[in-house]
C-alpha cells in the first residue's frame, strides 16, 4: 500500500477512557477525529459513556468527526443485523436525525483472535453488517482492522470468492513501534490502498491527557467525507422540457451528479456538467401538479451529498 506523505492529514481516535480532553486545543492540532460510539465486547450493545458529549463538542469546535462501533462477529449472523441497527441509532443520537457524522462511519473488527469462528463466517458477518448499514443509511461503511488480524484470518480470502471486502474503504492498524512490522502497510486482504493508517497507539497530543491512537489520513478531507450539497440549483420549462442548472461542486473526488423528478431518478451526469435537460414526455409528471427537481453529487467512493438540493416548479 501507499506510504504517508507530507500532506497526509493527521487524526486521532478517542473514547470514554480518554482523559482531560480539551476540544479547543485539539481543534488546532488535528485534521479529523474519530469517536467510539459503541461496542459489543460485553455480549450486549453498549454506548460509549462519553460519545454524546464528545460528538457535540466536536461539532461545536468545527472538527470533522466520525464514529466507530466495536463489532463482535459470531456464527449468529442475525446479530450483525442487531449490532448494525443499534449503531445506526446511536449515530443519530450523537449527530442528529439521518446524520451519521462527517467522516465515514466505521465498523471496527479485531476479534475473535482465537479463531473461534471460521474465515468464511467472519467475512460473511462483516459483509452482512456492511450491506445492511449502507442500505439503511446511504452511507459507505469503512472497515477498521489490523494487519495482524487480516493475516490471522487467511488474508480475508475465501476460496472461490476471492476478497469479498476489498471494496470497503480501509482503516488499517499497523504500528511503527512493532519491530517485526514492515515500514508501510503491505497489500493485504485484497486492498492496495488505505484511507486511514493507524500508525501508533501511544501518541502524545496536546489537548489530551493520556497517550492516544494516532492516524495518517489522505491528503484532503474530501476523501473522508460526503460531497458537498449542490448549490445554485435552478429549473425552468423551455420548449416543453425542463432545463436544470447548478454550480459545480469543488470536491476533489467528485465523480458526478444524480438528478430526480419528484424523488424519481431521471439522469446521471459527470463531474464537469452544470446543466441537464429533462425531456418531459419521458418522466412521470402530471399536469397541474407540483414538480420537485432535486440533485445530489456523488464521489468515487459512492458517497452522496448529505441532502439533495431541490427546487419546485
């Protein structure tokens, strides 16, 4: 995988055991922040005791923030559904209705280390959680795991299926202080690039009272967040059709836009487009009824704007 570079963003992740957190200070020291929202290591879903407090403070100080759930895979695949739904609910408690944080939501999987489940079960459990989460939230789910853990579970490979998780954004833990670790994360589990590299579990950061996990991120925060909401949307009738125009988004990883009439998809255009003509006789529009035109941007990870911009005709 790639190495960090001088432009790589710096972030930390914290939880209820982090002491003396001064958000006014860390807002000047980090580019992004992850919070533990919840975990299931006790056998039941438990909300981190400081998640709601930390989520509000992060937003108050304008720190790009996301959250992770410490998941515990098992042979009971329906438990992936329960943990997923509880994670979705607690994210909204911390960030707001249909709000899952600025950064990729994250499933943290680093157990069981005794291989009490098979690789196939592990992968199926993660995949089930991921698909349910993404279907319910329209957000991409990032996977946090360690190099050791991937290697422990047969490189996350299933014979005949390859690497089912390789298209998930990856947050990999590989600590530089471990002498046997390579200098940079190797290609592993089907991944050739990381989104975030957790390189230390004992970093001293001003504004935090105890050593914390430290991470290198991408070169631009856009690569960890949803595309901006589209601005300048206009729509008008012309020659019996509907002409739509908007301002181009500035997201560095912008891939295109989806357009809708009354919430039904009518077209997709690339990142350079700023207008689109909707042929009236090809859409389901009833005479003398309100027409809502809406648009969302999407990026290379498949993330979409948080809110569809809309105008009424």
